[in-house]
């Protein structure tokens, strides 16, 4: 489970693969936050948070580029809810998948 920084709370990384060129960090943040803002929480519990949000551009040797959104959400149950609610929905006119990111080493 990744940490958001030294001494920080654990986060779950989610990936939104193959986003459009028109998608910006702001769009990705709004996309995830629309689930987190509706989150019901008990008093004195930490609110769900989008800890980080970035867009990865990966180019191959032929010059083709893929763009993927990568977000860190805490706590894990909020991240799983983001996956459940947003997987298969539209982001910037494109239907996208949202899933837990498993880093390949």
C-alpha cells in the first residue's frame, strides 16, 4: 500500500487507463471528487481524500503515445467506492475504466 509521503497515511492507487489528450489534471480531480464529496462518514472519522493526481504519458519507439490517469485515494474503502462508481462512466466524452493500480516491478 503506497504512502502519500514520509510519515503519511496509506493510500490506494487507482488507474484510469487510456484517457483522451483533452483530459487535464483538473478534469481527473473533478471526476474522482464527485464520488468522494458524496461520501457518508461518521463523526470524528477522517474524510476521504484525493491525495494526489497525475497524468502519465507513455510513448513507444514508434511515437505512439498513451495517457493514463493515476490517483491516490485514502482510505481504502473510499478508493474502492471510486472504482465501483466510476468504472465504465464517461470522462471527457470517453468511456473509461477505473481500477486498482498494481505496480509492475
